[in-house]
């Protein structure tokens, strides 16, 4: 990768923000329109503003990327997205930023040549996932914010497609794309650009069996913003091509100020190749004065997690700075030719593009000839055009007269022609594709005939599940599979290996060989929770053994179809669609979760470490919110642990909902959706609790007994996500 092609990418939450980013020196700008962007509460762009911004960016030799980085429902995907994108595609939009595999597939079909950037919402965490997206036709991957410099370097070595990484701005507590907290607690989905930021709220915390600690103001999930101005050389040398500033919700002045400082130091790096790279103290202070939340940190590039990255509050501060917003003008060169009896001729050039225009006729001056100064003053009136004269030569006879309106006319025609020439290479023709049909779900099956799967992470629960009648199959982590594989098979169970929720770094030596040995002994397949793990399995030609979990989103039939073409065993019904929306989804090869404590967040941070110190043990903690609701949290210190080893890869926490999700009383509605099987998920329950709950569901779902007992949250099954 040539360092001369490093891109500084700035945010624009409005057209004013776009102008601020452009004026401050951004090479590219990312912005959202009035639909499908992950910042639904930003001002965003209307259609005319977006079309003009695309043209203005190209006039200046810059790029504009459109955010389509939310999950789409069937109606939105098939009825709205093509018409929404078409005018931007025709105008020359440079790329779309995408989260949804259904959106990815439709854009590849309907908008050939439009670059696709895989959003950070896809949670791309390693080389295998990056190579997988390269094979699908992605042009760029926006890496998960949690990755280290070494991990980014490994991704760069593995694939030639571009890496984009965040260098400044807010950090989410959860891996982007893996947070349901705002959605499940308040109905505002981060996967729809409507996050209510529950991670910025205060919570008390407690170790299991201990008293709660923390003041009413402690925000244990609130991270500082990142500022990597001092790490630019290391980030670039790791293979990052696009340096991304976060901040579409912030004011244009913030965008201008941050972009200007990073432009200064990126140019310094490119000029000197990193030699004697130092950041002035006044510039570091300036960035903090623009916005700070408890100070700043350098993110995850050089550390895995820790309390130094945490703000522990949501206090936002700005200093006494007022960044100047510069209206950028593109430099042009001109030659005005004025000789009696000939038309007025104006030749204009910009970045190698040349045009000329002519108008009227130059007259011989009978009395007072026009002076060059007066002609120049008139020609330099460029008004609201995106241009400014860098140089204008005037080649003229000494005794001429030209009407001012003719000078205005030739200037206007030349600049319009120049603008057209600069943007015309970007224009595209749109050809209406054959639009995919919206398949409906299959015919309903009697609930008692649906295969019944259970996942668990506890030894005693696994023991109980193996001998329970009515259970079709069991999902177990690696640490339990060797112990219970033969036992489960002897009771006629299908046995599946549950893989980590987050996959980073190297898989322990011999792990896949062990998994393949289990397959040879009768293990049925894998429960896959992320793109990186799926890509690893595909490399080993094991796609057909994969059940993809709800975290690999299939909100629409195009996404369902995408995974069908990958030849997976089945997908899992999304957790954020309501019953009515699910009726319009193709569920015939889908497993549906009907019970479990739903994961609210998957985080690279660790509350245990940040507040109590790291114990290097997998244990349970609790959060309590202002309404006294308790949220269990599990530390996953050894994601790939087997029964005998605990090889180290980056740990993570999962925060679960305060109440379990359950559709016990909704068995008839579930049946009507036409799913292929159902699943209950045990995570934080004891073995005794798990057995009691299992009996409730087996009795109701398979024996037809009337549901009774405890109440459950219905999640989004009734209300849906905004």
C-alpha cells in the first residue's frame, strides 16, 4: 500500500458539516441520507443536498460515502432501497457503507460498480472474515474498534482490500453491531441508528454474592473518546488506508477542528515518512478543548482493555475554542483572449481538465478602451461557484471594448463547462434489474412436531439435557463437548459445538482438528456467532455444518437467501423483528429462540477488571440500574478453552437482560411463523432452574399442556424495534 494514498475520512451529519469537513482538508466524507443510516437523529441530508454534495466532492477531487449501515426489513429492502439509491448511484456516489448482508447482496445485483464498504457494524475482527468479504466483492472493511495494531496488520497481510479504522471520537462499550441494550430496554435499536446510549447511564455493580458498590453517578460502561493523533504512524504502518473520524452527531465546528489537526499531522507524516513525528502540546490541548468526556485515550490499538480507557461518567466538556469553518474553493487556471473582431474566448483548467467557452465579439474601442484592471475585476467575480482563480492570464489588444454582460456570459459558460467535465467521469447509467421476489414463510407445522434444541454452558445442565426426552439436539461449548459427546449421542441427541461469541486472534493449536475428530464420531455441526468464525469454517469446507446464530443478522429474505447460498444448515430468527414482520420473512429454514436471557452487550471491556481488578477467572457480576433492575454479566476470560487447556485470546464480557425472554404462551403464534425448529438457551441459570424451565417448555410445546408458571419478557415479539 502506497502511503501517498492514505485517506483522511471525516463525518458530516449535515450539509454544513460536509462543507466544514471539505474545507478542513478531508480526502473523503461519509454522510447519511434521510433513510437507513446509523445516526437517525443527526440532521442528515435531503436528496438535493446529497446530490449536490456528491458533485461538489468530485469537483474538488474528493469522495463521498453514503451510510446504509442499518438492518432493513423486507419492505424497506425491496420497495424503498433501490429507488432511494438510484439518483445517488447515477450522480456518481463513490461507495456505500453496509451492515446487512441482504443489502450487500441487493446492491451487488442492482448497482454494479458501486463500491461497498463493510461497516464496523458487521463486527469484522480478523483475517478470515476480511478474506470472506473480499471474495464477496467488498472493496473495504471498516474494522471493529476493538482491534489492536497487530490484529490490523494481520488483516492487511491476509487481504488486499482496504482497511478503514477509527482514529478519533466516541467509543461504544459494546462491539458495534452486537448491542441490543438500547433496543430491548427502550425500543430504540442501535441496529437501526437509534441508540439511546444506555452505556452512558449510571449503574451500581456487585460481584456474585456481594453487596452493590458505586455512587449514583458512577457510569461503569462509559468510555472516554479516542484520540490517536500521536499514533498515526503506527496505525498507517499497520496497514490502515482510511483514517476515520467519528462524529456525525457533533457540530460542524467540531468536524472542522478535528479534521484540520489530523490533516496537519497526516501531511507531516507523508512528507517526512514518520521521521521525528511529534505532536505539539497545543494541538493535543486543542483537540481536548473541542470535546472531552473525562479525558481521552488511544483506544484498543495498544491495550486490550482497562480502567484507564474509562470515563466512569457522562460529563461532557468543551473548551473556549471556536474552530473556523472554511468554505473550500478549488483552484483554477485561466486564459482570457480579447482581440477586436473575434469572440471573447476563455480557457479554464483544473487538475488537468481543460475547457473553453466563447461569447459575443470583442469591439474596437472608439473612445476610452477598457483597462485590464477593470476586465480582471469583472472576471474574478466567481460568487457562489466552487472555484477560485489561482492564476488568470489576459491576452488582449490595448484598444478594445467588451460589454460586461459578455464577460459575465463567457465566465459563466466556461465554469459550467468545467464543472460538468470534472463530474462527468463519475456519472453512471442505471439499468433496472430483475428484482428478487419476497418469499413468504412455509406452511405452519404442529408445535409438537418441531425439533427442540437447547444450548447451555454449565456442566450439570449438560448432564441433565443428555438424558431428557423431547430434546432433539444440544449446543455445548468446547470445554464440555468431549465429556458429553458420546453420552448425548447414546441418548439420540444431535450434538453441536457452540463457538465463541467474539473471535479474535489465533485459534489454539489443534482446536479445529479436535472439532473434526468430534465430527467423525458423530457430532452434527457448529453454532456460529460471528463472521470471523464462519469464515474459518468455510476455509475448512465446513459451511454445511453451520447453524448461524441470531447475531449474524437475517432481517430480510435477501439475507436469508445469502446464507442459503452458503449452504449452511439453518439460520436463527432475528430477535428484533416483531410477530407481524416475521410473518413476512422466509422462516422455513430458521431456528427460533423461545427462551433465554438475551445478550444486551458483548464488550471487550471487563467490569471485573476495571472496578475490582482482574482475577483471571470466569465469574459472574451484576449491574443494577436506577430502577433497581439487575443485569447479570459473565466474564469470558478464555473464549476457546477446552476441557483441559485455557489458551489465551482476547477476553470479553456479556451483559444479559434482567428478565428472561420467553414465548411460552405464544406457542400458537410461533407455530404460525413456519419455523423449522425452536431453541431454548441457558446461560446464567443454575442446573435446577434450567431443568424446571425445560419441563415447562416441553410440557407446553410438545405435550400440549396449558402454559403456567413464571412470566417472561416478550422482547420484540409484540412491539418490535424502532
